[in-house]
């Protein structure tokens, strides 16, 4: 499985949090905001700070917090199924 950092996401990208790194204070703060393994997030506005939607909340994250969060690069099984159903090109 491949992973991305939040700075690599574009507006509208939805991914699953795969890991969160940092010191105890940063980990607790991010967990309190909903950034835990398996949580779904959507990049609303990339940049510094970026704005993400998680648990129906909009949250702004500066550089340090953005670098602390890794997400799955794969879109998931639903996307893969749609790609397989697409007709073959002649």
C-alpha cells in the first residue's frame, strides 16, 4: 500500500488516515480533532495552512501538523471496481 502526506492532496481528494506521527502533545491534539487511523478526510483547500474536512468539521492545519499525517494513496475498492467495469478502449 502506498501513502501520501497531506501536502500531496488536491482539493476534493478524499483519503483514509493511515498513520499519525509526532510527540505526545501533537498526537493527543490531532486525535482530539479526529485524526486517527482509519478516519476519512477530504482536502478542502490545500496550502499553508490547508483546510480539511473530517467528522463534518473544517480544520485548518499548518505545516508541522500536515507533515504529521499520512493517508492511503489508494482510492479504495469502490474506485477500483468502477475502473474494472469501464469498457475497454478499441
